[in-house]
C-alpha cells in the first residue's frame, strides 16, 4: 500500500521571503528525497511518462533515487532532458507528469518535479561534471538563434550529434526567459548559468550581443551554415490599447522583469539599472508572468500589490502553487475586473487606474466563459506603478528580414511537426512557433527539431 | 568576449569620442543606427548613436556627453580598456534618397550623429546645408568634419562666442524663408531643440526627420521602455525608429518619459562620485 500523502518541500517563511530575492522553495533533504522516491510503485505500464513532453523514463530515474544512486538518476534524467534543475523547478507538473501519475487517483501523485530537482541539485553540489565524450565531427555547421530553453536544447542535441554549433543571443546573457523573466526567487540564476556552461562544454560556440536580423540576417547565416534553428521566443509585449498606457510608471511585464531580473535593479544602486519602486502596484493579468511581477513588486517594498484579472480564480492560467505563494506573500486579487483607463498627473506620472467589474456568463460550447462588463461599474484605484502582463507575441524582426519565412496572423513562425519552416534548412521551435507556452515544451521542440536537422544534414530527407 | 577600446579623446569639455574594435558591427552599420553598450557586470545598458564607422579597420566611433553615472564612468576609460557588452547595429538606417537641398541641424552632442547622415546625403549627390550649434564656442563639436560633408555650414552659439548669436532654429528659419529649394530637414539634438525645429519647419510644410533618444533597455523591441507617440500611435523607438517624422512626434511625452528616473539617476551619480572620493560621505 503506497503512502497517500507526498512529502512536503520546505519553503522560506512568507514573512521573511517578502523582503528578499532568495529562492522560496528550499528543496528536499536527502531523507525526504529517498522517502518520496520510495512512494513510486514502479508501474508496469507507467502513465506518467506520456505526461512528460520530453519523455523522461520517470520510474527508472526514481528507482535509482530510491536506491540512493543519485549519479545514475541524474544520468538517466540527462539522457532525455538537458536542463533537469530548471524543469524540476518551473515545469507545471500538476498538468503534466504528475497529473497522470496513478497515485493521484487515490492520494497525491509522486512529487516527480521535486525529485528531479533534488537529483539535479545533488549533481551540482557533489560530482564533477563527467568528461563528455566528443562525438565524431560531421563537418556540418548549424546556427541556433536564441538561447532560451528551445535554443539551448537544440544546440546541446546538435552538438552531441557531432555538428559544429554556434548559438546566437541578442542579449548580453544566455537563457532567454529563464534569465530575464523568471525571478531569482523561483529559479536562481546560478542554476541557469551552470546549465548554459554545460551546453558550452559540449562545444557549442555562444555568441552573445548578436541580434539576428540586424547584424546578420537568416539568409546570411545560411551562406555560412548548413541549417538554422530559430528559438527566438515570444518576447514582444502586448499592451491593452487603453488611454494612459504611456504614462511614466506604467510598465510592460517584460520591461519590469528585465530590469529586476536581468539587470538586477533590486540591487540598485549596487547595480546601475533603476526600476520604480511603487507603493501601490497593480499588475494586470492572471498568468505566471503576472504572479512573478507581483511577487517582485512585493520584494521591492510595495505597501500594496494587487492583481487585476478580468476572469475568476479558476480561469487564472498561472500555476496554483504560484498563486498560493503570491497570496501568502500578501498579494491581493481583484478578480472579475478589467482596466479601462489609466490616469496621470501633470508631469505624466500614473496616479489612478479605472476598472470595470465583469461578470462571468455560462460557459459556451467551447467551454470558455467570456467575461462581460457590468455597465456603470467603473471605479478608480490609487496606484503609482502599473504592470501590464496580458501576454506577448513573437518579435517580427526575423520574419521581416527573412524572405519566404511564413508566419501566422499571430506572428508565430509556421512550422511542421518536425519544426521545419517554409524555408529549406530553416527550423523553429518553442514560443516562436507555439506562442507563449512552457519551458519544457520549448525544450521538447528544440529536441525534435535537432533530430530533424540531423536527418536533413545526413541527407535522409 | 569583451570589446576593446582603441582610442578615447575628449573633443570638447564633457564630450568624448571613443573608438571601439567591433568589426562585425562596423561592416553592417549604416547612418542613423545606434549601439547599446554595458561597461561591466553591474553596469546599465545605454544607447549611443554610431557617429562613424570604418568597415576596413573594423571600428565603430561613438561620441558621448557626460550626463550621469554611466557616461561619467565611460569618460574615465581609455585605449586598452574594454567594454563588457557592445551590441548593434540597432534601429533603422536613415533614408538617404536623391532630393533637393537637405538641411542637417545638429545641436550639442547631436552634431556627432548628424555627421554620418550629412555624409551619406553628400555621397549620393544631394546638396547639404548644415547648421550646428552649441551653448558656447568651446563646446562646439566636429566643425571640420561637418565642413567636409556640407556645401554650406552655419554655426550658432547660445552665448555668441562663435557664429550666429542664438539658436540653430534662427538660421533654419531664415533658410526656409529664402529661395533655397529645401526638401528635407534632419535634426538631432536635445528633445527641446528637436521640438523647436519641428515647430519652425511645420508652417513651411518641409519634411522633417528627428532621431528620438528615449530611455531604452534591450533595443530589440522586447520591453517597450522606449515607447513614443507618433501620429497618435504608440511606437517603439528602438525598432520602429529611432528616426520619425518630427511633425507627428509627441515631444512632451518624450521629455516627460526621459525624466522618469531622475531621482534614481541622481542617487546613482552621487554614489558614484562618493566611490571615487568626490565627496565627504
Ligand atoms: C515571467 C515568466 C514566467 C514564466 N514562468 C514559467 C513557468 O513557471 N513554467 C514554465 O514552464 N514556463 C514559464 N514561462 C514560459 C517559458 O519561460 C517560455 O515558454 C519559454 O522560456 C520559451 O522558451 P524559448 O526558448 O522558446 O524562448 P525564450 O525563453 O523567450 O528565449 C528566446 C531567446 O531568443 C533571443 N532572441 C530573440 N530574438 C532574437 C534575435 N533576433 N537574435 C538573437 N536572439 C534573439 C531572446 O533574447 C531570448 O533570449 C514563463 C514566462 C515568463 C515570461
Ligand atoms: C537611440 C539613442 C541614441 C543616443 N545617442 C547618443 C549619443 O550619440 N551621444 C550621447 O551622448 N547620448 C546619446 N543618447 C543618450 C544616452 O543614451 C544617454 O545620455 C545615456 O543613457 C545617459 O546615461 P547616464 O547613466 O550617463 O545618465 P543617466 O543617469 O541615465 O541620466 C542623466 C541625465 O540624462 C538624461 N537622460 C537619461 N537617458 C537619456 C536619454 N536616453 N537621452 C537623453 N537624455 C537622457 C536624464 O534625464 C538625466 O537628466 C542616445 C539615446 C538614444 C535612445
Ligand atoms: S521534465 Fe517536467 S514534465 Fe517531464 S518529468 Fe520533469 S517535471 Fe515532469
Ligand atoms: S505513474 Fe506514478 S507511481 Fe507509476 S511509475 Fe509513474 S511516478 Fe511511479
Ligand atoms: S528598448 Fe526595449 S523595446 Fe525598445
């Protein structure tokens, strides 16, 4: 009879963590990890594997952990997933691997993500990264554009296949959303850094500060490289198009998070980049991006941080765990409310936000509830910082400078299931193809495309 | 992979020229584009216009004025030092098309970025009249270089120590009232100057281009820090610009948004001066 309840993971106390950027979830102890690993009943037909977008052999790595062979566990994980320390932390496990774990039917599913995290962290702490066997060089060159999870994975896979890989990144640091978007307290940057170094140790040549479409176009890359992978993400911020959005103190979540995380504005003036530390902060949106923005604002010292979201709590796309964390840290939720106007003072500073109450109707055939405004319910909130976190779309820079690269009406690059775009030799994957999604799905896409590129380079297709 | 500084000189008080080894950028750069640099790990990303570039030598020249922490720090670096990050070329190049007389108006440190634009117009055979101004004669920049690429060059100083006593816009207005067939005015300088230029050319219906210096972070369209209002539409200066039709620009918004971090900038500068022994704290 398996243990029904999972082992809790220790977390930093909410009162304390409100004023620091240290990691919130502290990870299992060795004993907790062993205990949790032994909850897995090693199903003959494990359902969990199908829930993982990169197909990790979950019972296999967990069995190694239960046997206290962490080195074997991490080897098993890394054979399918180059970034386990990251996925163990940020995967929405509750809708992926853990959702379909059989133990979830009667009790709580195995804490697969926490175990993955433990094994990966154990490796960081304990063993020297094994010398990587250099595969025979194929003599083929591949350019990977964008160093988010999609690009990092594609680059690592292609290098392991013996291709010569150059990874181009527009910013001054590699990692994509993992460094500029997801905050330190959820994903320490040192972890991203060591994963980037691992990819470098495979022989990938990382070129930072390189904006493809400006410095070189994709067509110019194709003169030098046999194939190109585009993993440029969905980094273009969407604004609401309401009055007052250009007031000082109104940020896109991308700008706010980039200042705080990538540029380390939370350490200003030790770091030079400033960010406005508001007292009354409103974050518009209900996804992970909104939660991250709100929780950063709390840590920057705001008195009151409110999430304004036009639907109800059940409709919020953010992970439950993150909503819970935000609530514990004192973030307020103003649901069924939609901003209609932002007001400012004579020197262009934001002062108030006008919102309209919404009502959820019965779900339509598609199952989605459309919120409808309640006429006459306009009301004002006092604010000094507003952060818009209602979504992003792909940056048009590359499609604009690449002839014949087809995009959808949402600006995403059109690619087949292998990641092949409308241009021969040009592949894509991750948010740039799907629109904003998840770290693990971007990695899965990077891996799939790497296989397809390998076939293409070998002339199999 | 740091970017080496090959040369740094002070051209006039508080304004410096820096030549950076950046062969790839030098090969791709065009008039009107800019770079973003970050000095070191804790530094801020700041945009500077590409004032000159040499594809053969692989160098990019920037001209910057000391206004705050980053530009002050930059002014202490010298040949042999390096910058941690240097990215470009960013933004759209200037449109350089055959036309009637082109008037290039540069004010203060804005003379530097106007230079490659004037040179490009001259190179395709356009007649170029340039008006360059500064607060005072000792702060006047690149007179000789501007002379080389202009058919006519006018100089103005606010205090009358050289050339016309007054503003660049006084001379511009006279030219517009004269017989010269002017089809384009390009102006770069402080926002307040560009706004005045726009006001002067508007009644004459002459196409006027300005280069907007909004606050930026990434310079690739990812953050929206640089948003400006042009013709009633929100644009990102880094990817939609930096050059825009002056008659459509909301300069008040631009100037207000440039003030957004005034307190923080002040604090950063004070700290920096203290660190360097400039005060008694
Ligand atoms: C704040 C926030 C929180 C999130 N939280 C989670 C979470 O908890 N769990 C989860 O699974 N997902 C989360 N996501 C989503 C997840 O981060 C993304 O789906 C994932 O990062 C997409 O990976 P990618 O490789 O496709 O693109 P990105 O991570 O966006 O990386 C793209 C990279 O390409 C670079 N680039 C773009 N254009 C160019 C160019 N022209 N030349 C060179 N380089 C270029 C960019 O600078 C960037 O570094 C979150 C997203 C955000 C913004
Ligand atoms: C596309 C573009 C091209 C530019 N080209 C040049 C150039 O060739 N030479 C040059 O000297 N400067 C140029 N600038 C302005 C330059 O980026 C700023 O002067 C610099 O960021 C100031 O940094 P700081 O840390 O020294 O000063 P800060 O402490 O950031 O600011 C000090 C003072 O400068 C003002 N300021 C801040 N940012 C800007 C800005 N973007 N533009 C104007 N004033 C600002 C502040 O309001 C404050 O009064 C350009 C800006 C843009 C957007
Ligand atoms: S990578 Fe993500 S989905 Fe796959 S097993 Fe790990 S936590 Fe689960
Ligand atoms: S479904 Fe759950 S219990 Fe079964 S093997 Fe997978 S993790 Fe273990
Ligand atoms: S500087 Fe970030 S979008 Fe222009």
